[in-house]
C-alpha cells in the first residue's frame, strides 16, 4: 500500500479483529533505511510465532537477513540468506523463539526497505492469560538514539521494556535498575512501573510492551510501542 499526499500527513496502520487488535504509526519514506536490527517479542507459551516483515520500495532489491534464532522454515541462527523483492513486495519471517536481534539489510543503500515486527498473537509475560497481535514499524539503525523517557500505561501496574543494542560493550542505564552491558544484537528486559529514563553509551532501540491482563490489575490485551 502506497500513500502519497500533497501536504504532510500522519499515517497509521490498524489491524482490527474481534478481541485481537493492534496499531502502529507508519514511518514516512525519508525515515526508512537500508539496515535494521529487529525488535520483536515471543509468545510466553510458544504456541504463536514471533515475526517480522520486510517491504521493498524499489524493484530488484536484494535483502540480506540474518535470523537470531531457528526460524519456522528451519533457517539456522547467525547464517545469512538473501531474498529478492520488487517494489511493494514483502517477505515475512517467523520463529517460535524471539526474533529480536535479527539483522535485515538492503544490499543497495539507495533502495531502502521498511520493516515491521512483533508477534502473530503473543501472551506477554503470562502463560495463562490474554494474547494479542503485536505490531510495530521499527526504525532503521541510523535513526536510533541514546536517551529515552518512557511513561507506563495508566492503571496497568507497569510495563515490560525491551532494550536492543546496536554495538558491543554498550552500557545501558535505566531509572531504578542496575546498569547492564549489551553487545550488538543483544536485548535487556526490565520492568517499569513509574516514568523512567533510559540512557546508553551507544545507540539503542527501545520497545514498550503492555503485559497480558493476568500480569497486571486491569483487563486488557498486550500491545507494543
């Protein structure tokens, strides 16, 4: 789906299904890139896959993918493979492990790609609880930052934060938490129940996950920001 406007607009993708809905803000073309590290999530009971989708913006785009875990199609972790996409074509990768840390790269930097990640229908941190589609367009590595301020969802008892490092020996500091050192592609999971700051010595990506309802005092399905 291609959206073109005469003046600046915001675009949102909204997946609606009874009891299982999710949304994200779509990034404009000039914020896309050629290199990504995936920030996704696994299902707490491993019955529904973690996943990401790569969308090409130009014909004859060769995309190199290095999965972080064994995929549904039995592609081994850490072993690169390539797919060829034309403009508007998409490629989906799924795994029952967490695909966070997977690498996606357009081999031609003049042909940026868009990447969407999350899970097909995951329970977040609760095995016997509500599940939901997790869906977010992720930023390319070139757009990552070193300082984030996060506010938890109201009346939910706190949220899971997932911090993904883009480089080795990256020291992550989070309000109320002991510092943690991550290498490239590694993820730290922390729990946040109050407004918090995240700072890092090198760029990171941060995901905020509203947990399944049995993990918090309010009804509601998980979601991904």
